[in-house]
């Protein structure tokens, strides 16, 4: 049978979470992914503290904890090798509960999610690449594609959820992807083997020509992601050599990694930040990176993927109850998503302007280093459990600007 209530394209965090939430609501779901699991992804492999509650609702947190994963205590940030600070995650507002964040390889995380999806009775089709949609009367009613043997397939459903990431079929088929303003960024990532244990912090080092995110992901393993302007690669013949050279050029990173060695060839993903036009057809919902992506410095993409899947699933459940999958009915999802994430998107834009202005960045980091309470609020917002309004507010920004002016640029 190739007819289901819901088709989900993509088995990453957003797709798997959507499939799980809808299966829990009693709907028949088929999940299609062109890859076969386990498979790896370029990712900071940092999962915000706020994601724990969603992972618990998905029924996968216990499986993760059974592996004794790395739990990060907070964030360390340095600016252009001149100043920096280390701060633990502040307690959950209204409690004294300490907060931590998961750090584990995507190969492991995605495998646990897809195993849970299968346990819940979702039909999972690996090696199935969706190439087009079936559109009837202005609505998406199914998908077409090829399996890994190049055999055509077709599935139909009341609603299709595209969680296919930045290169999703929806973005191409309906021309939804907007060109990003400003220079294009590229992320380079690899796991390193280290002899000395790293402190359990996500270390963000800002320096020319970009910044790195470094976090331990297991015994003797650390994930190092370097984000740079694509123009930095002009004249570079060896991407791997550029990555290693740039990471180790910063003395703070060099000291942190010690005698660590890269254990794999560097992987890359470009066109990091982009936005998406509203879907103009019924029967289709975009979740996760397919709905737009913000720079990973504040993106915490896994949390945003999980939360967008939760919002989408709730809206889709309502659409089933009302028997209405029109464009207007499903647009409720996009309005809810924007309302919840808009302040975080604004914060990301502010940070992007900040980190590429060395003098201002140094001053702001220096001020936060001398104001632990303000630094803790920023880290809690990055961790997605303190509302971004605490930072993206005239009062907070005014205090910060006053300190900058008082200290001078």
C-alpha cells in the first residue's frame, strides 16, 4: 500500500521528530530518505539544553542517556585572541536546577532517532530519493522518486512534510529559497582524536577569518567546526589543509587541542544562512532546515528542528481534525514558527554583525567577561531556555551599549 496519512521527506532530527509526533497521534506515516542509516552530517553536534524536554516527549532521551553521552556545562567564548570568558549555563528560570547540553555525534543521534521512528510503527524507506511532488487541484497530494536501484516509486498522502534540509525538493520545485544578503559562509567540520580530556564546554573562538565551535563528543574525541567567508578559500587548493592550518593558527585553539589529530577528511557545507518564501500550495509543510537556516553561531539547529517539528505536528493534527489541508490552514504553522523564533533570528543577525567587527566584538566580550550575570543570560538564550527577549530588549542592549561607550571602542 502506497497511501498514508502523512509523508515525511528526510530522516534527520526534524523529519524523525515529525514522524514520531504524528505517529503518537495515531496517523499512518511513511518516512523517505535518500540515504541509508547510519549516516553522517556536517554539524556542530551541540544540542541545546532546551532540547532535553522535547527528546523526552519523543521517547528517545532514555536511549541517549543509556550511552552516557557528554554533557556540556556551559560555553567558553574568546574574541580575536584578546579577551574571553567561560560561563556555566544558568539554572532554569524559577528553579535551582542546573542545566547541561548534550554533545554527541550526529551519526549516533540520528541513528537513535530513526530506530525510535521504526519502533513506533512508522514505515521507513531508506535509499528513496524524492524527485518531485504530485500536485492536484493546487495541493500537494504525494511524491515521486527513485530508490537506490533506480526503480520509480510513488506515495500519496493527505499532507507532505518536507524535512529534506537546505537542498530539499520543495525549495527547488517551488523556487522558495531566497538568496542570502551579504557574503556567503562555508562550514568545515571534522572529528579530532585527542589524548587529553577537554573541559566540558562548547568553546567558541572568534578570530580571522571566521570562528570555530569546539566540543568533546566522546572519549578521546572532539568535534571542530570552522565557519569562514567563502572568499577566504580563494587561491586555496587543498580544503583539508586550509581547515587544519586555520584551526591551529589561533593559539587558544592550538592550546585547547594540544596534540590532537584530525581523524577524518574535512567535510563541508556552504550557503549556511538563507530564508524561504511562504509555501503557496496546500498539502505541504516545511520543517527544520528546509524552512530556513540561521548561522550556527546562535542557530542551535537541532533544537530549532525539533521544536519546528513539534509545532508543525500540532498544526497538522488540527488540520486532520478539521479535514482542511489548504494553504491557509497550514499557514498557521509558519505564523507560529515565526512568532516563536523571530527574536532568536534577530539575535543571530546582531551577533553576525558583532563577530565580524573585531574592535566592537572585543569590547562586548570584555564587558560580558566582567559581568557574569549578563553573560549567563546570553548563554541561557543561546541554550534556548531563557527567552531571547531577555537579550533582544532595549533595556539589556542599552546597558550593554552604555558599557561599550563607557569603555570606549
